[in-house]
C-alpha cells in the first residue's frame, strides 16, 4: 500500500519483500469465512451474501486526498480496465453513485470522466458511450436520461460547451445539426 505497509484496526502489517497474510479471525489460520485469496496475480474476495456489501471500504474521518480508492494500470493498452457485471439484475442499479453533501461548492461533480493525451492518426474516441439495445415486443429503451431540478437560479439538464451535437446523425458538421426524425 504505497510502500508504507497496511494498518487494519490496531494491527500493523509492515511493508517489505516478504508476503504478508492477514487472517480475518485473528488466529494463525485463515478461517473458512474469510474467503479471500491471492494467487500472485489476482486478489479474490469470494462469497455469496444475499444482502449487504460483499466488500466495503468505509472511511468515517475527514478525507481530503485525491482518491480514497485508486486503481492504476499504466501499462494496460487494450481490453477493459474495470468491469462490473450483474446479469441477474431485475430492478435497481448496476452502479449507483450518490452524494447528499450540503457543503457542495461550485464545480462539484458527481461523475468526472476525462480522456486526455495526444493521438496520432485519425482516431475516434468517446468520453462517454452509452448503449441500451434490449429487445422485446413492448420494450422502451432510453440511451441517456438527464434531469436537473431544485435550484432557484437555473436548472440545466445538459450543457454542451464545445463541439457539434448530432440528433439522428452520427456525423454532425454544424452546431445543433439535426436530421429529420420520422
């Protein structure tokens, strides 16, 4: 953990070259309820809870850092860096982000996605890509739903600061370029 070891509760695990094993029950053997393994490549947390969190990261202190949880893979060149799969989901959300902070200041973001860097050649990249292609006789698919309400000054569901907006076309060439919808 950053080369400085790890502390869980009052137990400190020093950093170093040797492997460290954390026993969830405080004994010298890993109990059957711990269900976490590391094979030298993959850290796995296994289990089958029916409610609650399988794995939780909780911070009750005042945190002012740049990432309570960080996933860095600077050598990843292809594939998917992180994946969330919920194939049996019937209701609810696959991913839910929320903040009920009353101390928000101008510029607070609920989700910030940034792609930067110089490209070579003709490349098409997407800062956000949403697809909903469910099938069904009476299905209604919505690719993006945006709403904003509650402010007394103004509420904007979407602001497109730069670039062209295409509705019904994948190659808009003017600001607000639309194709006749039928």
